[in-house]
C-alpha cells in the first residue's frame, strides 16, 4: 500500500471522544497566554509592585531574564497567611465581585500572573509587611508551595528582609523548550526588559527605578524620584528629545465642568463619559527613523494602533517623509467607561467614544505643532567625532568636485605610482601662533590673578601619576572595564586638541579644536570621568588634602540636608537623615582611611580627603553635598559596588560643575569665578590631555562636532 493508504487506514472510523484536559496541562496553556517572554513577566511584576505603593523598584537580570529575573520593591508586602494561595490561579486582592470590574483602578486583577510564572519557571518570594517582625520566604512550583530542600516542609520560612517583596524567577521556560528556543538572544530580550522599565519609569517619575545585569557594577537604568514627567523623558530618552518636547492638555468640554485639568477624570462631576489627556510630544525640529509611542490609559501601559496612526497622520504633514516623532500620551477615563478585561496580559483596552477622544487629542497636538511652526530650527550636524580623514590621501575613494554645481562625483582609481597630492586650503590645520583663546580676545577687569586673560599664559606642568599596585579583584575588574570602554578616536581628539575657550561657565561648555574640526564639549563631564579614573589609578595610595581647622561633620551634613528638597518623601526628619548619614560614615571610618585617605576623627571632624591631582583644588563649597551624597549613593554592602560608587561621588565632587545646593559665589563677587576659569583652562584641560581615557558614552551628550573646515568651504563656495 502507498503512504496515503496507510495513513487512511490508521484513522478511526468515528469521531474522537471529547476528554477533559488534565489540570496541569490547562495551567501550562494558560501560562503561555500570559508569559510570552521575560519582558512580559516583568511587566506583570512591575504592575504588582506599583499596586503595592512601592516607591523604589530594583530589577536584576541574567541572560536576558531567561536565567534570572528578580524584582525587589519596598511596597506593602504580602501577609504570611496569603502565601499558600499566592501562586494559585484566580487568586487576587483586587476583586471580590464581577461588579468591581466596572470601577477597577489597579493594574492587576486576573490573578494569573504569579500562577503562570510558577508553571514555567522556578519561583521564590521573600516578603515582609510593616507589622511583621521578620520576612518570610516561600518557594513555588506548579502553583503550590514546595519545600526548598528534600526533607523540609513547604511552609514559608522566616528570614531577614526589608519591608516589601522580592520575587525571583529562575530558569524561565525550562519545561517548555519550544518557547525557550523561539526567544531571541539574551541581549535582545534584555533590551525589551529595559524598554518596559523605561516606559513605566517615565509614567511614574515619583518612583525610583533601577535595572542592572547580575554581576554588573553599574545599572543600565537608574532614576531618582521627581515630580516632572518631562524631566524623566529627558533623562531616559535623551536631551535631543527633551529639548524639543511640547506639552499638550485636552479634556472633555461639557457644560459645568471646571476649566482646569483634574487629577482624576471623575473629579467634580459624576459623568462616566468624562475624560482628560496629557501628552508630551516632539515638535517639528525633532526627527527620528521610528515612532516612539508611549500610551497609558488610566495609568496602564497599553497599545492602540488606531490612536498611533491618528497621531502619525498629524505629523505626516509637518515632518519630512520617513521622519517620525516621539509621543508620550496619558489618558484618564472614568473606569466605568473602560473594559480592561479584553486581553490576558491587559495589553489592550476598550473604552467608550474612542474615535471622538482620538480626534480631539489629534486636533490638540496639531494646533500645538502649528503654533510652534514659526520657530522651526534647522541644525547643521556633521559626522560624529572621529579621526580627521583626508580623501586625497587614499586611493579608490570618491571625491566631490567643489566647483561642480550638479554635485557629480568622480572616482579616483588605482594608479601604479602615487603622485604627490596638493594640500588644499580647506584641509590645512590652522591654529594661532600665540595659542590665543576666546578669553584673550575679551578685556578682563579685575582678574583674580595677573595671568588671567594673558595670551602668553601657559598651562602648568603636571607631574606623572603612576598606577598603584593592588591585589583586590574588585579594583582590577574596574580598571579593566575602563580600558575596555575606551573610544580610541575620541581619546586621540582629547589628547591632541587645541583649547579655544569657555563658552558657558554655568553649563560647563567649552570649545576645542582638533585638526580641521571644532567640538563643543561639556568639560565637567569629561573632568568627572577623568577624576574617576585618577581615583581608580591611585586606589590605596592617595595624597591627603588636609583641613585646618577640621570642619565638623554634622555641621556640613546639616547644611546640605537643609538645602536639599524632597527629603520629606523619605519619611524621616532632616535631623534623622543627618544622624543616619553620620552614623554610616563613622562605621566606615577605618575603611575610608585605609583605602581613600579620608580621615574622620572620633569627635566627628573631617580631617582630610583624597587629593587626586596635586595641581588642582576642588570647589570646597561642594563639600557638604559630597558628604551628604555618600550616605544614600554609595552601595556599602558590596565591595566592588562600594568602591565604584564612592569613587564616582568623589569624581563628581572634583568636577567643576556648579554646586547644586550650596552657591559657589555671590553674583557680585567675580574673584572666585575668575580663579575657577583660569584653573579650568590651564590645569583641567592640560590634565584631560594627559590622563583621560575617553569612553564611548561621552559621545552621547558631552562631545558634539559643531564645524568642519572642508564643509564650511563647500558651503561658502556655493553661496
């Protein structure tokens, strides 16, 4: 018989019987609907933490979340009595009856997220409420409690822990190999995780978010609490988007409704069709290759292709073809008008009057763009900083004829013998024979020293600094990471630059020249990276910057804490904050003295600090802020993180950025400002040439090419 005949004979004559699926199979199928990849699991866990009123959320990831996904929050925690049913399906604290769905204001409500994770991964929970004397740890598999080791009971075990909940998901999809093999690489899965966290961090600026890879000394995402969404967008999506943001507010306009925008769409009138929306979107000056669209409906991250298309159509008449905007949109609607129970992962929602609301929002954005169109700016930007290349010095490369109006190109082919090439004017590197700077061309009144503004003044000579010998793996690892992150072209630019002048002292912007290119640099950011590297290079072998008389530690801390805003969010009084930071530094006295030459007396006086560069004196007005930041910003528990964060704070203290809390000088007194300017030009930039190993991260916001001589010639020749 043929193959088809054999298959036909193997089929049953009648219909197959209907059978009830086994419960474990049902649960695993349901888990596949909820948990598609590590990023979808993280979204569910983030929403649980936000529902628990957490103000700090820390996420640790290993191998893109497939090996480890851990989320730690400081929320209200979980009662011990609720732990046995925590991972069962359809167990939730958000609903009691079906009618509750019509007024739902929480993120989670289906009671399937944790259950789904326990069916496709190994899950453990550590939780503590404020009323508990200790934390409780429990392990789950297939939705039920399990014993952590053979011979032990599955009951939750007491352990040490802070208020809140820590959920650890390990070996995701270990029992569903097909789903595991369908996932992308760990780097792409980690990028998806960062994308989810970034979006929630933008919408929840009052919550501190942190995301890092397991074993990494520094996080890839870190935010501090603030009340400004535009600031969060600028921090997380970059300055290019932040400086072009437009704020749009629109709401339902009904008779009797207040004109101001309410925090909740149901404030004032009991109207189920009442709504309000707020958007932060880029104007006509920003163009991207792909639309970035963040949509939150009643604080829930959702997707809506119809709303996205409507907004993109608004921008299609403003931006060039192929260009796309950035849009953050938050819509608040009466919960009675929203159906959130339309997708297992709550990715989509349905709400009343969707077309009308979308049209109103699109019209408001269009009006804002039209109002901004009169101030549209066109920026000229060449390639990112790199080595100066001369097209005439290579064979087989394209050359554009400068005098050809048609823009035709001619290709120089290979030749047997290379003829000497003429060096055109627009490829000549020009610097003043006197090394004149911007300051030398401007008259200076009452300089703080006689050589300020003098074109003949030269930079001071800097002594060599040798790397200290150290056997600590943590320090050697940090030194190795500095060398690995080196950007060779940018390092060459800094080492061989010619200083042009300081453009803006307050914003720490300066101009430097390298070859035929002019760069605008943030010298505070460059200096901060250099001082971090100097601190790392001299670890354990610092000179001491001694204070005479030594200032009291508590007095300095109190100055900074009193000037700091937002301390009330910590739940502590300012005196209690001072006490805690002081106690922390006193506990670490021996370590600080041995490794960092930072001496604090038993009488709580600051005797000395590490002196990173002998010829450079930091701004001591920033000392109170530096000491205050050591308390919350240094990770004292881990050796490598402790050393890394302490040296980062030390580098920030040494950088010439203006003090945030303590004014560096009065507006009428320019003596200190002139002295700082001289030190920046003649000491700091000289040190940058000699010591800085420039990382690639400086190219993102801190080094921008603003002019290139060949391009300027090309522009003028066509005028």
